[in-house]
C-alpha cells in the first residue's frame, strides 16, 4: 500500500484483524482503513463496532488511536456512528485521549459541520480551554481556531480576560506547536485597554527566547500587535523594543531558508517600527557564502535602516558589494547607493562620488545602473550635482539596456542648455529609433522637444524628424498620442508648450517601495505565515478565499493618537471637520464608521451600481422611512439583485434578512411629525443568534449634507428576533458630495457584531424650508433671469384637486404660492420653494377645472434638482 500498489481487495480480511490486542498490528490496520475507507464506504461500516469498542479500551493509547482514526475516515455514512465514542473521549480521564479527541472535532466539523453543532461538540471544545492539562488547552484552541477560520462569522473563540488568563497559564507548559496555537489565538484578541495589553506582553515576552523560530515569530506577532495600544512614553515600551531585537538577530544564524523567512518578516517589522533594529545594522551585512536570495533581502533591509548615524558604514559595504561577481547582486548594490543618497541628504555627496568611482571601472552593467540612479539623484537635488554630466556623456556608447538609455536621454534633455553637443547626442539615438523599446522612444521624443524649446534655432530639423517618426511611422498608440500632443502644442502656442514641457518637476520621495500602510498593518497581523513571506494578504493567494478574514491592528488607546469614535464625536460639527468617509462615490465597502471592529466586512461588492445599491437595504426593513416635512414608509418586497446571493461580509445572510425591505420612493404618505425637523425612522430586527449592543450610525457624504443630529439611541440590548423602532433626528450640516442619483444616501450601522452598510433614496421635499416664499417682484425678476434652457415641464396625471386645495396641500409641505391668476379658464399658480442648501426653485402649476391632469413648469439655477422636485409635487398632490 505504501509503495503505491492497490490492495483494496483485501479490505474484508484486514478488517477482521482489527480485533487484535497487538498495538503495532492495530496501528497498521487503522492506517490501512484510513487509506481505503473512502473508496469502499460500504465495507468501512463493518469497522464501526471495533471503533466503539476500542474507544472504551483500558489502554489510553488504544482509545486515542481509535478516536484519531475515526476523524481521518472521511465517509459520511460512518460519521453519525462516531458521535457517541467521540463524546466519551472528550470527557476521558486521560489527557492524551482528550487532546486527540479535541483535534478530531475539527476534522469532523470539516466533514459535517451541522452534525458537530447539533451534538454540542463545540461547547465541549470551549470547556476544554479551561482544562487542567496545557496540551489539551492547546489542541482545543487549535481546533476552535481551525473551525473559526472556515466560519468567520461564528465567533467561536469568544475570548475574554478570564479565558486569556487560562491560555497564558497553559502557554508556559505546552509543547512548541501548542505554544504557536495559543500565541496565534492571542494575536486575534483585542485587549480592552493599554494595561491589559501590557500585562499580556509581559507574559508573552519569555517566548522570545524559545529555540523554535516559529514560536519566536508568533510571539513577535503578538507583541507587535499589542504595542499599538501602548503609549510611546511608557518605560515598558522602550524595554519591549530592546527585548525584540535579540531574538530577531538570532534568527539570522539559522540555515539560509529560515534566514530568508526571518528576513522577509524583519522587512515588515522594520517598515512598521525601524527603531527596534536601528542599532543592529551589522547583522544585515552580507556574507560571502550567503545565497543570492538572502543577499538581496539583506540589502533591502540595510537601506531601510540607513540613517545619518550609520551611513558611512553602509556606503563602505555597498561599494565593496559593487565589485562582486554576482551580476544581480552588484546591480542591486549600485541601486542601493542611489537610494541611500535620496534617503540621507547628508550622504548625497559621498554617494555621488562613490557612483562616479564605479562608473570609472567601465564595467558595463555597473555603469548602466549608476546612470539610472544618478537620474533620480538629479530629481531629488536639482542644481547640485550637474557637474558630473560630462562624465556620464563619455559612457553613452556603452549603454544597451532600455532603462539606462532612457535615463541618459532624460538627463541630456533636462540639462540640454549645459551640454554643448546635446543635439548630436540625441541625434545618435534617433538613428535606430524604431529598434528602441517604447520606454526609450517616449523619453527621446520628450527630450528632443525640451531641446527644441531651449535651442529652437539649431534643432528645428531634429524636432520635425522625431515628431514625424512618432506620429506617422509608429504604430504604438502611446507614442503617437504624445507626438500629436507635442506637435499641436508647438504649432499653436509655443509659450504654453514651454510651460507644460519645461514645468518644475516635484522632488521624488525617499521610499517609493514602502508597503502601503493599511496593507502593512494587515501583514503585521500575519507575521510568521506565508502572507508575511509573499508580502501579500492571504486573499491574494488563497484560492476561493474561504475563511480568509481581513485583519487589522488594534486602535491606540493610551496615546493622543486615539481616534474619536462617532459616539463621542460632537454632533452637528461644521462640514470641514467631518471625517472623509468614503473616497469613491458608490463604494459601500469603505469603513464608514472609521472604527476598528476586529475583522472588517470583507466579501464581494454589494452591487455594481449606486442605483442598485439604492434599492437594497441590508438591515431587513432597516430604513423603513425617511421623515421630514413628509414621511414615507417603504413597502415590504423581495426584489433583491441576483448578485446578492453570495455571502456578504461576516455572514450577513444569517444575521440580517436581505429580502424584507427596500428603500424606494413608492409607499403610503405619512403626515409630517413636526414642521422644520427632519428625522429618519428605523426599524431594527436582530436576526443573529446573540444579543446586539453598542449601536452607532454614520452617513456617507451626500448631495445635501444630511447627517445624524444625535447618536443612535437603542436603550436596551437587542435580543435575538426582537424588533425596535427608533426615530433618528437629522441635520443638514454634514459634508457634501454630489451623489448619483442626487437623493441617494449611503448609511453604516455598527454594533458589537459588525458594521452593516446599506443605501436608500430619500424624497426631496423633506429638504424644503419654511422661509421659501419669494415676494412677487423678486419672483418675476428671478424667473426672467434664469435661462430658458433650465426650464423643465412635467405632466401630473390623476390629480383631481382644484387650485385652492392644491395650494393649501402644497403649502403644508413648504411649497408657497406667490401669485394666482386665471387664463382662458385655466388656474395658474406661481410658486416658490427653497432647499436647505439655499437653492431656489420657481414653479408654474396649471390646473384645468374638470381635467384630472395638470402641467408643472419648473425653473432653477441647478436644473438637476427639477426631476426630484417634480416627484415631490406628484407625491404630495396625490396623497
């Protein structure tokens, strides 16, 4: 069997041998069963009785062996027979059996999750966290973590200070793999304050001196995460920084493969907290026998740690590396010298002279790399080191790589006025224009145009030649487009061309290859895993993304950097102080509440367009109505876009009913509660299996600056299946951003479980203000003043009201009649209204007695509101 031969035909005979008392033979029979049970499920049922018997054997090794094998036989038919033996083993007196049974629960959950939940095994597992034996605790944590990963919404590891204390006690006594499970579990916990964070750090610190590098990295992960919560002024913070350096340095004395993993993790740590290793530069110096992948990684970290204090040491090393035989390493070393010049200004001069010495070696690839980095140094320090251009020009003929050629062409074009034969140099490149790479062609085109603008008389032919090559003879669209732009600029407005092409360039920044901060924070939470080696979040390389939860560092609590949460933020703050909530309109997955809630909502975008989003209400009837001068109640409906079938966020399908509410403009009319006040009625129903507390609400920026005027008050905790109705007062002093459609409102509601996003459309007449009546003269003058193309006409059908009734009905919603007259039997009402943001809308309403239809003409300086004003008219008149 183990050499690849198929011996499944012997299944019945092998099963008969299960009754033996010989432990070694029993192990072999169980190994055979694991291999062939899947292909012979009917035969495997024969073995069930023996499993049940072995689970009650006096020898704990046999009991554990039986329960381990049961977990490995992935056959549905057998699974239910194994529940009883497993239940007994979970409560076995021998810790070896209990720890094996704990892992078996995770295996069984993978085969049949529902069965495990129904049998109450998860609760038994949670109880095992309080077990007296540390190995049982570690395996229980491992099993629960495994189950929680595949069901991110289950909240199985409900950690609290008491359970954390038990885990920390077990940490000192279990095996190294047990320690890793416990440390990884601790890393997912968010302490309630900085004192608890410090206490956990103090108890985890001894793990840094463990012999197993995986334990060390897991401990580093916990400490890096909890340091976020410690104030930098604390003495303990400084002590912790000092304690973190030695274990990381020790990891670099392991074999090369381990060194590489350690270096990739150190790279992340140095980007987050360079102060940890700032005095340890020497350990990253390259050894002659390091493999290339370790050398390149060490170089990267050296540059990140380079500072004024150690730059002389670093440069001496780098100059040495640039004379090595390994081409890739030499190239990287030369680039590193350039990066040091850009990072540490005081060293720039020394770096430039080092680069010039390297150029004098005339080694082709060294010269080319040096020219590429000198171009960047020119960008960083203009008018400082241009004296070296002559030396660079001497090496023109040796350049054969596109990047180096493009850099040299850029230098010639940029400093054409300092180079006497700039035109000849560029012309030499032009001879083989069509054989050059796109990068070089684009750079050459720009350089010659720069040269022409600086020396127009001498280079007219040259510029015509390059423009004709770029536009007529090239089939590259980028090159053609740039050529045409330059051609038109030069032919129509040479002054504008000069301003565009010779504009001041922004200085380049020192670190262009730093990992983006939010991604870095997420990767710090994955130290010691593949994600920290790839420098990518798990969702980027785990197929299917099952169980991938986005992690983030806890918010600072002890320092002045603490972010103000919406509950504590003053309501009605001026627009300038509003947080920048969602960068892109329609992106509902930005964290609207700007709060850290453990794993944020992940998953597919909710809908492809903001219009669809407006039609979907994730709070199960959550935005029942928006109230102001007028209230609307949305009808229950089951219209949900097809793409909502996928699970959203942390199991939103289970927590909230997606099919019960749609915020739309249809519905029954409700009389205003109070004139001049706007409020939103919410009906919240808890569809989760646990109590909901700590509610808060925030709106995205919207067209009219709608924002909550007070916190969301849910006075009592919301029990499962309980419904509560709340009226939330709104103000119009929030941040403004034009939405599509104009009356779209994106909302986030946060509670102790998660953040939930939805959007709705609100009727515009909630925004009509009480001082919206214009005087007659003003009305006439404004009507004439607004251009005719801003006028829009609409038909309101099935409206049998007379002029008097219509006028009083509209007035109750802040639409005021300025004048009224009768023309050829038609009643004409001239009306005005004003929106909260100061926009005036003028209206002419024509009513023909006896005719159920009337005509509405609207004039406004912002014509995009007309359609929504018409909808408001129609709704008010028909109700």
